[in-house]
C-alpha cells in the first residue's frame, strides 16, 4: 500500500522567534506492506508544543533529552489518529491510537520497537465513557500529565497553600491552576491579555489573576497578590518572572520548572535567580517534563478523567485546520495567541 503523504519540515535551523517562513510542507509517500510488521496511521490531530522550538536549534540543552531536528526532516511529535493498515497482531484497522508519530498526514510505526512500545497506545473515544480524541492530546495527553506530575509529584501541595502559575492560560498552566484548586490551594495566575485574565477567574476558577504586561514591577505585583508569600510556583515562563517569584517565596517553597518560553527565542533576558533566596529559604527547584512520569500516565489519566466527568476541570483547546496551518499554529504560540492546548485537526 502506498499513500500520498504530506509532512511539515523546517527550511533551516530556527534560532529566534519562529515564523511561517521557517517551515515548508513537503509532499511524499508512505509505503506499508503486510510483511513489514508496521502499522500505518492516518493522523487526525497534531499536538503543537513550544518545546519543539528547542529541538529546531543548532544546539540546545534540550538535545540531551530529545533528538534535534534537521532541516527537511520529518518532525516527530505527539499525534492522534486511526489505524488504516496493520502488519502487527497488536493493532487492527480502525483502532484509534495516540503517541509520538509526526507532523504529517500519515505515519508508520513498528510496535516491536522500544520507542513505539513506550509512547504509542490505543485509546477509546466517543460514547461509553470515552472522551473526544482531541482530549487525548491535551488534558489526557502530555499537557495534562505535565500539569498533574509537576504539581502533585514535584510540588506535593497541601490544603491552604498559596500557588502561583505563570502562562496560566496556556495548555499546561490552565490545568495546573485548576488542579491546585482541587487540592484546596489558593491560586493566582498571570496571562498576557485582559480577556485571558477574565477567563482564568470566570471560567477556570482561579482565585485571582493579573496581566503581567501591565505590571512595571513584577516583584511588587506578586507581593500585592501574595502578601503572605508563595508556597508553590508552577513555572512556564522564566526570565524576570522566575526572579520575581523567588523573591516572594516562603521558606521551603517549591518550584516546578515546566518551561521557560520567554527564553526559548533568545529575545529577552534570561533569568538570574538570587541564589541567596534559594539557600536561605531552602527553596526546591526541579526541572522536569511529561515523559518523567510515563509509567504513571494511566494512573494520572484515571484521576483527571474522573474530574472531567464530574465537571471539575474545564478543557481549553485551540484548534486550527489542515496540515498547511501547522507553521502558523506553531509561530502563534510564541506570540501568545493561543488559549489552552494548541492542536491542528487534519480530518
């Protein structure tokens, strides 16, 4: 079987803020045969994630954990799709799968490979207790696992503690804040527009929120919102935001370092944390990403799924259409134009 396949690739290494011109959609084919042992998947949703930018650079600390991306190369990414042909007894045509496949219309994977076995799995959707397929890339995917693992495994919140979430209207921050509320915490988030601030308070249940672009002094702003200090900081931004949070943290405060999107493009000043704050307040700062919690994905997903069914968690998804929209969707992340999880729907 041979199918026409289009995939997204970079034209060059991307060192600054990405633009649509940094990418191209390349036409090729995907070939499957019944003796290959492979599974052919028609992708239905693609996950658009900021961390991919670090993979597109010539060098990046991210390359210690995930492979860099070469110009012209298919881009491995989290996707959801339907099996159209299978040479593996584990999968059959019609199965719905989620996992690390690619920014492309069709993907091939070999279930016998360790990488595929660890990162690709079948899911149920629709009726009978299932969730929309898109949810398996957002709240039940890496965004939800990052938020849940970062909050409950890294920070271990106690009822009544005070939690600050940066980039709180994004795919991870919007969930981390809701999870912290469910843990009985006082939660404040920041975002870049008044509309996003209103969404945090009115729809997601944050106790308070503010527009960081309207605050000339972030340290003073956080002192105003947290007069008794911050116990937990869920970090998605970096730069001056991290410095301000550390200055306002309580003794034995915890920082879950999920991302530092302000530092990905190199356009702004990198964080220069006051290490005396860290030492004398005995602050714990831990960097992590979703795959650290891979063995616990089923456990996390069961808890989050129940919260969704009970109406305790609101799911924010920002969906673009078609493979040609991937470059614009990715660039929009770095202009702050997404609300919640950014996805591209292919079919």
